[in-house]
């Protein structure tokens, strides 16, 4: 929950949810865009929980795919006038921020994978976990 990208992905899901709730969108379209938006943060956390750098990176790439799907579905809703240009702009700006943070996280983790500095263990003590909050890969 300390990852900024995860927090922003949660914000994106909330924004999409609020936008869709007030729009005249059919159930299937609502379900699809909400699933895609929620999948972004879900895949970030699931990848981290796997503790394997390869799996973590794989789930981050899946998260990027879900992020693109969220934007594409938002474009469709904009083009069919189901959401306003202003709401689309809000989603687009937050999407851009999440995408860039995700890409930076992937780069950081890829570097850790390449140089062998990924730590795949679970911390034994809460103090040990908290002391690692200065680690850029978890912020």
C-alpha cells in the first residue's frame, strides 16, 4: 500500500467508478471498464505478493495492459457521448500519471533483476519492514 503507483491506480478506479456511475452506460460496458480499472491496482499487488521478480514484472505488464484497456474503453465512452470531455480529460491525466509510474517501477525492478539486488524474502519483523520504506522500489 506504500507504492505510489498502487495508490494512484486505486484513485483511477475510484474516478472511473464515479464517472461511470453518473453516466448512462449499459451494464456490460460499466462492468468491463470497472473491471479493467480495478485490474490495474490488483495486478500490481498480486505481482508483488508473488515475491518472484519474474512474476512481479509479468503482473506489472498485465497491469499496463489493463491500464490501456481502461483508457480505450474511456475513449469509446467519450466518442459515444456517454461521458463528457471534462471527465475523459480527468481519466486521461490520471491514466498518464499511473502509466509513467508503472513504467518507472518496471525499469527499477528490471535493474534489480539484472544486477541481482531483488530481495524476495518476507520481512520477519514489522520494524524491518518499516525500515525499508526508503527503498525506491516500494514507494
